[in-house]
C-alpha cells in the first residue's frame, strides 16, 4: 500500500534522510523505531507532503505522492496523527471531528452521522465531551480526538507519530487496543514510537532507523528477540 524508494530529504542544506526504502502492505501495522533525532518524523513529513524529498519516490496504492500537497495526500486516504496531537484547542470536540471530515470530497449529512457513530464506538468518551473545548481535555482524551479526527476522514492508512508520549500506562494500553482495532477494521498503520516494546507487541513488522538510514528490519517477533534491537534501542 505504501512504498518508499531511496528517499533523501532534509531541512535547508542539512540532510536528514540518506536513501530510506520501506514497504507497508495493506492491513499491516508496521513500527518505525529509533532513538530521538534519527529521522523518523522527517520521514513521516515527507510521506505527508510537508517536506519535499530531494530524491526518491513515495507511492500510495500505486499512485505517486511525490509532489502532491498535504491536503491532496489526505484526500487519497492517508491520515496523520502528529506528535503532541495538534488538535484545535479553541474548537469543541465536535468541531475538531468535523474538520477531519472535510478531507472527504463533498461529505453528506448521512456520512457525517455514520463516521461519528463509528468514532463513538471506539471512543465513547468523546461522545460525552462533544461540546467541550479541545483545550479542556486530558492528554489521553486529546490523543483519542487526534486519532478519531483522521478516522472521520476515512483514512485507509494512518501514520502515528509518538501516540503514547506522556500518557499514563492505562492510556498506553488503550492506544495499543485502538491500534489492534484499526487493524481489525482493515486500516493500515505506520507507527513511530519510543515505547519499542509496546510497538513490537502490537505491530506485524518493524524497521529500525539510525542516522537517517534503515539499519534493521524484520517481523516483530524477530525484532523483539534480536540483540540488534537491544543495541540500537536499549530494550
């Protein structure tokens, strides 16, 4: 579903990615692991069109993404849950969710109701908070809202950047269950996560990045047991 080939990218004259290649099949959850500053978020920004690669190609479902704008990529079915959630604090939960629906072409009232009900099945707490401002939600509720917003857009693949950062263990378990549920629904997931143990327990496969390169890849079970994982990530 998602294929990156020899991606080189950076900021200004500073290179960050040095020929990254990876593939994600439909329905998979794939972990992208590595210590801070290794290029994981930069890679996600390149996929979403926030950063134009210097070289290489990015394909989603056979369509070239390189050169498209972020909103064009979102409308193709690529959802992004950024680090620190980035919800709109001055808008209500309902308004945040309906902004997610704006990625769908000409959303009808029936589609709005259907997507809202789907979201509430997975995040019943958001139904209780519909008229609250985003800034009044707890960190865990804001993370739920950020994931629900891309679900409202009908994303077929969701890129998650550090979704458990700063959350209590109970909420980390909830995010893990949410990723498992997304897989059950057939949504593909690319997960950037510092909690490597959690990521490898919920994902099918994983890649380890170091200094802008993929240095190891394999099935999640293999990565969990590999000394390379312990060496590179300290787990």
